[in-house]
């Protein structure tokens, strides 16, 4: 089973005019990333049908639809509504992560509970800096406890502490993730974008032990790091801690591409020279085990098309 563990999707009203949509909701950080003023945007926009066609072309069985670190609770609800529709319509092809903003208070737990009732499997991407909450305080910690009880993993957007200045560079302190993994060792944490290179700290045996339930996804790697980064991180933490994710429909190979696709990222992983079982783990097995630890899918892709 091939899973892309980090994708995003938007309703057609957003695609039609992302600027007006974001301005009406005051989602200015998101707007700055997807439609930077006076700059070319790498954001791609696709409909549900286009995404399914691109998944088919690359042999992707299932995509995890990640929410966004919206600044406002209402936008979280709006996105969760789109995703509830997507997973209800194509339960074999899409799984959803809930958007939530804990800075609004205890109502944020209800947002997550509602999403869980609708079949969401995780929470995130979260970004405490952009969303204005502390990962060490309630009501966020009530969400963490709910996630543990209900086997929801939590995905965090992570930025490396040093690097190229850009609009997305709002600190995501590594120490916060260590704190969370220490206090809540059962929580399944996914640190996006190869954790902003945090996995190299697992060379420290103390950190490695604490981070045993911490996973890293590969979203947007070609835009962020040199090509050898994935090989290097695999050597440090082992293939079982890496979830393949593209950040589709972000255009992560902009040199020769003006539209998003899944193929180039998969090709890059296949060129790493991994053994077949390692490749299967990276490209889906790890994500499957994380979300459905007691269940193996036996329906293969050819059966899924009828769903
Ligand atoms: Zn991200």
C-alpha cells in the first residue's frame, strides 16, 4: 500500500480566488505563503478529480489530507468540513487530519472530538508560533490526551532553527518537541519536513530514547535541503521512523514543472537504493502501521477504484 502521508487540499471556492478567500478570513500567514505579494508562488491548486488522477498516475493508494495551522477557529472548522466530505466520498483513497487552533480556548477540544467522530485519523499540521499557543499548556494538552486515547497522531510543521530567511520561518523550538515527547511518551508525533533536521539529534542516545514515538515526514524536501538529506537521516534514525509525504499540491520541483504531481518525489525515493521491504515501509508501511496498528489492508488498489 502506497501512502502519501502529507498532502493538502482545498475547496473549489478557495482555488477560484485564494486571495479573496484568505482576506475574508484574515488568514494572512497562509496567504503570505501561498500567494506572496509580488513573488511567484509555488503553490499548485487541484480539484479532487485532478488529485485522484495524479495519485493514480503515481500509484498512490491513499493520501493523508493534512489540515493547516489556521489562525482562526472558524477556518479550522471550514477545512474540517471539506475533509469530512472528501473522506466520506472516497474512504479508500483519503484519510484526514483535523485543523484546530488551541489558542481559542476549551472549544478547540470539541473541534477535535467532532473531527474524530467523522473519522479523522490525526491532528495537524500544528504550528504553535503562528497559531499563538503554547505546546506546554492547556487547553492544548487536553487535545494531546484525547489524541493518545483515540490513537490520533499529531503532525507539527517544523522549521530548522537556522537557514534561508523566508515568510514561513517562524520558530518551532526543538525543545518543545522534546518536552512533549518526554511528558507524553505514548503520543505519536510526526515532525514535518524531516523535522527541520531535528532527527540528527537522535545521535544522542538520551534524545533517541525519548523520541521513540516521534516520526518524520519528507514533505517539501526538494525545496529545503540538499538531495542527500534523506539518505543521511535514514542512516541516523532508521527507515521505520520516516513517513513519505510530498506536500502536494505544492510544486516541489519547480525547475521543470509548473504543475504538481506525485511522480518525481516517488522516483527520488526509489533512487535511494533501499531494499524492497525498506521501500515499502517508507512509502506506506510505516504510515499504515501508525494509523491502523491492528489492521492490515488486504484490498489493493485495483479494488479501491470501485469505492
Ligand atoms: Zn508544513
